[in-house]
C-alpha cells in the first residue's frame, strides 16, 4: 500500500485535487469528512467540544454550529490548540480504522487539512501540496463559500506558511490557473510518479535510476532533510543517528542525482528489524547488497580500528527508494564500524579540502564517461582513486582530531 499525504491551505484546491486522484483510482480518506463525522450529534467529540467551548456552539437541533465554533477557536491561538487537541486524536483513530479495511495494493490518498501543522508529514512516503496565492485563496473563500473576508484571512493566518509547506513537499502543485490545468498536472503526477511508486512498493523493488553525473542541485539538502525525517519516524528509537552522506551532501559538487542517507544502528540485527518499517516508508531492501566494496589495502590504515581488515566490519544493509521521482539509497551501518565512520568522514573531508573536491570531481567525470549510465562501470572506474582516498582521509582525520 502506498499512502500519500495531501494538503494545502484553505482555498488552495485540495478538493479538486482529491477528486482527480479519486477519478484516477485512488482511495481518498478525507480529513474534513472525518472531522465532521467525529463531532456529529451523540458523539464523544461533540460532547468534548461543548465542555471546552460552551453550549452556544450548538444549533437548536443539537448539531454543531460551525461558524459559532470557528468564531471562538480561530480568534485565539490557545483556543485553536484546544480545538485541535480534541478533534485530531478522534480523526486519527477513525482514519486508521478506514485504512485498515483497505486492500494492500491500494493507493490511499489522505486529505489532511493540517498535515503540516500537526507534524504528520514524515509519516507518509509521499507528500503532495496544492498551492495558490493568498489573495486568490481569499477571493475563492469569499466568492465561492460566502465567507467574510476577515474570517477568511484569519483562517489562512492560523495555518502553516508557504515556506513550512515547501519544507515537507515532495510534490508541489500550483493551482493558480484553471481547474483544467490542475487536473492535467495531477493526472501526469498520478500516472508518471504515483502509480510507478505504488507498483515498485508492491514488488518490493527500487525505482531505477541512471548513473549519470548531473550538475549540483541546491535542492538536494532540503530533499535529504525530508528523507531523514521520514526515516527517523519509521525507525524510531532503534536508530542511533541518520545522516545525509555522499556527494549530494557537499555543496556545489556535481553528482549522480541520487540522495545517499546513512542510518546508524547498534547492530545488524537491528538493521534487519527495520526491513518492514522502511518498506512501508517507501524504501524496499536490496537483498543482494550486504557489504561495502572490499578495500583491503585501505582498511589496514584506518586509525583506531585494530580489526579494520576484518571483512565482517564492512557488512551493511541497504535499501533504496521505490519513488521514481526521488532516487535514494539508504545505507544501514553499525555504530563505530569503519564503514560507518568513513561515510561520515568522507563528507567532512571533502567539505574541508577544495583541492580534494576538484580531484574527486575529475575522477567522477572520467567515471561518468566510462560508465555511460551503467552503475557498475561507474563505481568500478572510481575504485582505484578511493583506495588512496581512504588512506588520505584518515590521515587528515588523525591530524585534525576529527570525530564523527
């Protein structure tokens, strides 16, 4: 099952996007619908709201008077938190009940108005944000929903900012144009990213990524932060640390458009326990890769590791993203082992030594020409340089007192 988190500011067009995804075959779990359901007359939710905000939030027939509640809850930050504290847990419980009843090969789109504000974004393998300019949203709320302008602006101000939404967005869909434009973009995303992602998850296989050198992308660090947060959420207390590693972690260094992340764990047994949680997060395990490339000549030079020539200390587990829109490798290594230490050292060594970066970039360009898109040829072409680089990096670490 692929779970997608969908959100956007009030008036941005979540309903239109949800309908398009539904027409494409997605199962929509609508947070607004559930939020209404859990506060219907006779529910625990409505009783709690009356206790918190008073009897005057009820209509004569006993149903919730939403404008009356909004006038109280959105006028003050503490009152808004009180409202969310009552409704959010009830919505989450009902959402879980619905999803548990869905077939495992489904694409579930969870339409959650306050996905960002509630900190839920890392729970989803993919987050889709629908966006529109604030003034356009105000106009829509006033003209299409009959909302007072002051009320519309107050509700928008109470929600996450555009920057906060961008920080968690894997897909950003602008809805400033016509609804037809939004539908076309949404269908393209569905067929060219979401469906392949879902297929790969069902097959427990990664998305294919060509091994070609690309210009450094300033968006790589932000993308990595989203992945790190997702992995931390999936792994929980079992993880020692999670780091952005590899060339994409070094500013202005050309690299393959593949984010490398290292999860540090206490043991390989813990790494094996993470197989299913990481699959659910969008990262199936690669069973055929269990060890870093052998570098016997270099391992014997690593300071502080009397047994660094032991191949067992270079074992690891690796997962890769099933999302074709964000190729990612997730290396799981044991805390303190030389391969775990070197992955952290290598990034810091490159950042601190411009000459080494230039040297490495020249090697990468030559490997790119030799590899011609083939990952095995690309890696093999870089291997001779790495044999000496291991020694030089550890000498730098010893000279500078580097610690991970």
